[in-house]
C-alpha cells in the first residue's frame, strides 16, 4: 500500500467531507423528537414487562413459603 503524505491526506479528507449530505435543521429536530418518543415508549414497555415479571416472581415466592 502506498504511503500518503499528511498534506494529501488532509486534501482527501476535505474532498470526502464535501460529499456528505448533511441533514437540514428540520430533519435533525424531527429525528430527535422521534428518538425521544421511541425511548419513552420502549422505557414504558420494559417497565411494564419488568413489573409483570416482578409480580409473577413474588407470587411464586409466596406460594413456596
């Protein structure tokens, strides 16, 4: 593999950076809102599942006494 000089490396990085399709402000905000909604939904789901399993385990432990 050929060695690349530091100057050539910087030039290549700048060239590749120009190719990036940066999201608009609106897209960034919408994505952030969707992440917050999904995080809240998943947190609620796992809280419900955890509470259900907690009740089941406690019921089984009461039966074992």
